[in-house]
């Protein structure tokens, strides 16, 4: 199986069968529930489909198997992508906003991140030194911004933001969020790392679109769980359409970037061998 494009589904498309439920004429689902054996254990189920006749693989990051740690799940997914020859990966998810003017329902396409999770040792090998300059591919972000503007014209789309990755599963305390604000963090969530490292390790471009589902604690009073719950279901189609639209933009207009050259052979390994 050779496949250059991949989509990692997060919480925002969790409530639909992606991409089948979009009923998009340009999407042809080839196979669902394909499981791969990997050195890190059995992969989650993948869906294979064609978009404008270009093969794409997709899987869910959340909610597919209990008892498999997130780091291990990421290794399984990225091993499959490496073997398939994936060079472009889109992701999505839900985030909390640290800005009063960035509201539930708004969209964010981050350009950088701060990793506060405990999963920094997740990798497929120790072969590479990973340079995290421009970690979210600029042309791929542009494709997502254009996709969002095409699918939901008029919706607020923040095209630059710093995403703080926390360990979870719980949300953050008021004091943590106050500290994050001082660090110029825009949104907080629990995906993006280690995926962003693993994408760089396999030499792929990576970027994501994130739906604001609540205000981070203490940002704008007490946020409503009902709003979060409703967005989880009501925006799934929209988020799926944005991913498909962005991927189509990318397939037809890839743009130049330096993602693939920001991994270098590890000097330490060479020195030790
Ligand atoms: Zn790139």
C-alpha cells in the first residue's frame, strides 16, 4: 500500500464515520477497519479512501481502544504512515481558548506549540535529530486556513496561535491557565504532541485545525459543559469537510516548505556506533 496523504481524526470528528458520512462526491471509501501489525502492537482501525483519485489513509486518535496509552497509539499510527510513504498529515481536535475574544465555535490553526505533556520520549527510532523550527508546515496551514474559509465563510479563523499540550485527561486549573497566559499561549489541548515529533521523524508535513470548545479555566467565567457537548456533535460534519477541502487544496497546490529537511541523522548514534 502506497499512500502519500493521511488524516488523524481527533475529538471534533469523533461522532461521525469519517469520511463516509460526509457524502462528498470526490471521496471514495475503499476499505474501513483495516488493522496493521506494527512493532508497537496492533494499530487502530484505519480507513482507506480516495480523494480526487489520490489515496488517503485516516484513523482516529481518540476513543478507539481503552488500555492503550496515547504514546503507544501514536507510535502504531506513525509506523503505519511511515511504511505507507505518507508525506502529508492533517489533524484536528478540540481546544480551550485562553483569549476572551476567541470563542467556542471559532477555529484555530496553530503555528507553534509548547509541550507540557510527559510523553517527550515517544519516537519510532533514535535515528534522527529533529529540528522543531516551523513545526506546523506553513503551506499546509495555509491550505487549512483556505479550507476553513471555503467551508464556513465568515467563521472566525485564527491562523496563528501557540498551542499548549497538556498531559490530561483532566483539564487545567485556573492557576495553570494564568501561568500559560503569561507565556503567550493561545489555546490549550491534549493532542499535537507527540504527533508533531513523529511527523517530523518520518519526514512528513504536519498541521492541524482545532475547534474551540470552551474557555480555558478562569478566562471568561465558568464555561458551559452543554456548549462543549453540543459542539462535539454539531461541528463534526463541518470539521470533516474542512479537512477534505484543505487536503484537496494541498493535493492540487502543494507549496514549498522545509519540513523534510528539518530531520538530520543523529550525531549521537553515529558517535556511539
Ligand atoms: Zn511542510
